[in-house]
């Protein structure tokens, strides 16, 4: 038998006759429950704060999409700088605020057609060669 086991056995035999008052038992149990609950609550608060700090900025960053992307696909497709693309986006946002939803939808469909035609006729330098278009596409433009 190890020393720990002998001490436990001796302690049990010695305290077998002892009786604690019920008030003492209640105080001890209340403190134990209170301490455990507080720790658990603190862990949940820390976890919630950590989750919020990670999810909110990620959602805000991932949630924004450019209106100009719906016309041209992406900035790389039209070969402009980020500043120029942001200026185009600002103009589109202004139009969205000033036009009704129906007008804006119609206007965007026309811009998409124009954007498709512009991408067809533009060369690598960004110059327009309208000769690339058929007669019907030129009239449409």
C-alpha cells in the first residue's frame, strides 16, 4: 500500500464519526456551484467575443460585391487601375441611389449590353476598333 492510500484510509477511519452541520454543507455546496458557474460563463463570453471579432469583419469584407463586376466580370477584364474601377463603382452607386429600382434594372441591362460590345471592340491598349462589329451590332451600339 502506498503512502497516499494509507493516509486516505486513516483519514476516513478517523473522521467516520464526525457529522457536519447542514448549514455548513449548504454553504460549501453553494460556493462550489457559484464558482463553477462563473467560470463557465466567463468561457462563453470569451468564446462569443472571439467569434464576433473573427466573423463580423470577414462577413463585411466578403459580403460586398461591385456593381461594375456585373457588367464587366472583374477589373482585370477591362484593364483599368483600381482607382478607375472604384470611380466607376462610385458612379454606379450614385445612379442606384438616384434611380428607382425598375429604372436602375433597365439601365443596368443596357450597360451590360454596352459593356459586352465594348469588350468585343477594345484592343489590348484599350482603343476601340468598331470595324470588329457586324453591321447589326454597330446599329445596336
